[in-house]
C-alpha cells in the first residue's frame, strides 16, 4: 500500500526555487550589462547566501536534506548504476552527484564574482583588496565556470524531464515536500525515514537563511 511521506522540508524547497529564480535572473541581468550589473551582483549575493545556507542545512537539516543521507559511497553508486538498488527516498546516488556539482559550481561562481571586474564600470566589492593579476585570474574563472553551470543546469532539467517521462514524478515532491511510496514495489526492504518539517525546524531554517542574506548584503 502506498504511503505519503515528507521528504523535502519547507526551508529546502524555498531554497531550491529561490536559487533557480536567482540564477536565471542573474544570467538575464548580466546579458544586459550597464546598470543591470548591480542587479547581477545582488543576485550573486543572494545565490551565495542560499548555497551557504544549503551547506549548513546539509549538516543540521532534516533527514533527507543531510549530506550523510544522500552522498553515495562508490559501492552504492555502482549498485544504482547497475540497476541493483532503487536509489533511496531522497536524491538517488547519481542525482546526489549532480546536486554536489551544482552547489560547488554556484559557490565558486559567486565567490569569484566578488573579485571580478568587467573593465567597463563594474567591479566586484572585494576586487580592490587584491592584485590586478588575481582580479584577472578570478574574472577568467568567473567567465569560464559559467559553461559548467549552464551544462549542469541543462543536465539537471533534462534528468528531471527523463524521470517525468518514465512516470517518476520528482517535481511535485519539490513543490509539496511529499512522495507517495509503496515499500512493496521497490523490490527490497526500505526504511521509511521521514524528514522533520515542523514549526521549530522551519523557524530554525528560515532564521539561518535570513541571517545569511542580511549578513552578506550588509557586508558588501
Ligand atoms: C537555475 C536552475 C536550477 C538550479 C540551480 C537548481 C538546483 C538544484 C539543486 C541544488 C537541487 C538539490 C536540492 C537540495 O537537496 O538542496 C535541485 C533539486 C531538484 N530540482 Fe532543481 N534547480 C534548477 C532548476 C530546476 C527546474 C526548472 C526544475 C523543474 C523542472 C527543478 C527540479 C528539481 C527537482 C525535482 C529536484 C529534486 C531532485 C531529486 O528528487 O533528487 N530544478 N535543484
Ligand atoms: C552564482 C552567482 C553568479 C552567476 C551565476 C554569475 C554569472 C555570470 C555570467 C554568466 C557572466 C557573464 C560573463 C560574460 O558574458 O562574459 C558574469 C559576469 C560578471 N559577473 Fe557574475 N555571476 C554570479 C555572481 C557574481 C557576483 C556575486 C558578482 C560581484 C558582485 C559578479 C560580478 C560579475 C562581473 C563583474 C562580471 C563581468 C566579467 C567580465 O566582464 O568578464 N558575479 N557573471
């Protein structure tokens, strides 16, 4: 019999959709350049706060948000790729790798952006503290890393569409938090761990997120 189980807590879902909107807006603003660069920087600061929040939440968040629950061991990864495991309730082992790559590349992009210089009218707020050579290097990394981000986002969306076609709906759980699971259908014994998503958990998550946003915006 199918059971409804909370997988993604509210702070994680808000993090996800806010991150998607922020990254897309940041890319749209940078294409307009000129005065829109300030808005590009604001999106970058927000992306930085979001990813830092996600890293903290990966240690103290609810069950399926924790890195310990989804970062796969090599054997778990091979078992999944060979089709010998159903992949778990949260991120499957392959998805987990793409999540880590996305978080890392966005963190790198936001960090290098703080030192970047467009050589027209906009410099990242930390560029004045380092040498011109380092500014040039970090600006190049910022320019180049965008291709990884585009590739990873493209792959991410294609993977979600692929699962959708295979009748595995991942989008609804990222909206509502819940998955419908029939333990008998998975062909192996699974532990139905639920993510905590009560008021206290949510207040904790949003307090951390809000504090990071304020801290980053007043610092830069
Ligand atoms: C700029 C665009 C996007 C970025 C940067 C992004 C980033 C991420 C990240 C970091 C995660 C991991 C969530 C976590 O555990 O923290 C994730 C998961 C997810 N994203 Fe996105 N995302 C983007 C766009 C989208 C879009 C457009 C969709 C819907 C079509 C989507 C659907 C999902 C779903 C369903 C998951 C959960 C996957 C699973 O069950 O393993 N994302 N995304
Ligand atoms: C995760 C967040 C960020 C993303 C996805 C992002 C993305 C991009 C992209 C795609 C470009 C265009 C490069 C080109 O067309 O040549 C760019 C350029 C730039 N970004 Fe960001 N950026 C982010 C964060 C930041 C931050 C926080 C700052 C500074 C506060 C910043 C400052 C700049 C500058 C100065 C340029 C122009 C560099 C040049 O002319 O080559 N970015 N960024």
